């Protein structure tokens, strides 16, 4: 009886992956090649790009496949595209020659593409959006598509997975990526993947990206496929997943393939789940929801130890009444594989901030900004009394150091965007002033004007060493 139950499938649950831009196109190619088409009848994939040559190379002409036998899964997906209608390749933009690093160009995906996205959303239940931030197509189009998905069914929030550039790619790209990440957070739950954390730089880019795919994209999609289709011995259903995502916008995940060595050491498994090498592990520490799915036989004593280690490391486990672990597992007859997947959802980011569009006091629909927080279309905001007034800036909290002690500092969201750039670039004060029309010290003083006088500490490179009095002011506590 149990065997038949574990094999049962919810035929109506369809998963959708929307890949955007150059990074998303590469990820989709790698991901599809890891999946036998015939075993994933409930997965639908859409790839959107402004670079027609890349789309043709990867998916239409097959030139990107070559004679490599390792690409046979992808070849099957392409060959059956017209037959199964589960792989949709969409050119966006006007020229077919990319977006030139301009997010405004990437955001103009066109009416035809929008209708195709809406048709795709009508076919699927669980939606995951992937792409890279920092250039044009991903930075511009990902938030547009995320908003379409969030509006399509507010009770079923999409998950965005955005890949961030490496620091040596330049401050301009990092700033564009940061803006994109915050836009996504204002719309839907978002996981950030950090290319800057590639561990072995002696490998090729393709090898490095393949590892990121194996640790950050494939585990999420495969786990969601199994959770949505398998009826386990302890079950997680799609509504459990969607309700969990409604509790926060910051997402982190971990996967552990359990070997005999790891099975004897629950600490290793727990740490692997908590510390995805390409994400910010502080999100797991701040999380209030932990969805954990176990594939294969794992005895209760070992799992209790794993769960205890994870829960003890989570700051909110004893403080937040919304804290919860959502647990499920399945044992398939004859399947010797053992793996554990965890997804953590936090209300607050690593620096303590809560994104716009999310009500920290209660669970709200994440379909974009709440009505009371809608961004005004112009510089003036009608107050309802017959007068136009300049609206107050939206304030957020950012984790900073003040007198060498970590604390949450309130600041306008626009200034917070610039403040974070102090910690992702090590340029000169001259460069910073040219880029942002103010010095780091002036930025600090502007922040203080909005929060009652709290002056956050500057990084060392941003201190005007040639102005000894100002240096004394900044470091008088040292």
C-alpha cells in the first residue's frame, strides 16, 4: 500500500522555468542537458534573450551541441520541442543583437513576448525565474517578467534566482546588479547567487558555471519537481511551498548528497545545507521558514541531529512565532539515492533590511508593491487635499557599524543603494564623487540628516586622509 502511495503523482501540477538574458540562456542549456526529457513531462521551459545569435547557437541550430555525447539530453529536448510544446524560445528586443548593457533596453520586451509569457504562465503552477544581473537583458527584463508572474496569481508567488557579477567586472555593473536585485525583492521571493564566490579560479568559466548550476539551480528545480509530483511518506504539497514563500523575500537553499561518510556525521550534512558556497549564509541564520525534503532512507535519530543543528543556528527559532520547519520525505522502492534539500525564507536580509513591497508585520500578497507603498510616477505626490507635495523618501534599515559596533541604521532607500557601493568597490574618492555627485563623507552626512544624526562608519578607503580634522571626526572613537 505504501509503495503505491509513494508512486502516486499529482498530474495537474506543472513546473515552469523562465530563463532570461545571456546568463539565463546559458543556465537553461546546462540545466536541460542534466535532465532526461522523457522523465520530466511536467516541466516547461521558456528562454528569452535579446541576443538572437546566442539563442540560435544554444537551442535552434544545435551548433552549440557539437558531437559531445554529454549533450544528448539537451538534443532530445530540442528535437522534441515542436512535438511536446514544453520548450519555448523567445527573441525579445528590436535588433536581435543584444541590449548593449542597458537595462532600459532589456525591459522593452515587446507586446508579443508579453503575450507569450502570459500564455506560458497559464500552463504552469510553480514558476521559477532565472537570469543574471549587471548587464542589459537580465537586469531589465527579469523584473518585468517577475511582475507578470506575480500578478498572474498572487496566491502563488514565483521564485527568482538572480546571478550577480564578480567584483572585478566593475562598479557600474555591480550597481546595475544591485538595483535589479532590489527590484526583484520588491516583487517576489528572490535568491541571490554570487559568481564572486567561485572557489577554484584555475578552472574555466564553463566549469565554474557548471558547479554553480549543480549547487544552485538544478537542486531547486529537481526538488520542486519531486515535491510537487511525489506523494511522500510525510508530504509537502504545493500550497505548503507557496505559503512559505509568502513569509519573506530573502531565499537561500542547500543540497547535500548523502554518502556513507556523511551519514555517520550529521554535522557535515547540516553545515552543507546551511552554507551554500555561492549564497549568503546569513539568510539561513535569519530565516523563519525552513522547508526540508529528504529523498531516501535516513533514520530518525540522525535526522533529529541534523535538524537540531540547523534550528540551533537559526536566530529566529526561539524568537519569532512564525518560525517553522516544513518537513517531507519519500522512499522510492529500489532507489538507493539519498539526498536532502533545504530552502530557507527570511523576512530580513543579511543587513537587516526589509524590501519595499513586503509587510514585515504580516504575510501579504507579494504581487508587487502594496498600494500604500506604490512608487509615485513623478516628483510630486498629490496628498488628497488639493495640494501637491514632495513625498517623504522611503526609509529602510541597513546593517552598518557605528563606532565599531554593528547596528541597524535607518536611511532613504536611494541613499542605501549608494551606501552599499562603498563595500563592493575600492575605487578612489574622486571616482566616487564623479559617479554619485557626492563624496562618501557627504553621503554619510546626508544619511544622518534623515535618521536623527546617526553617522555610520565609512570603510577605510573612503576616508579623506588629507583632511585630518574629518579623519579625526570619523575615527575619534578608535
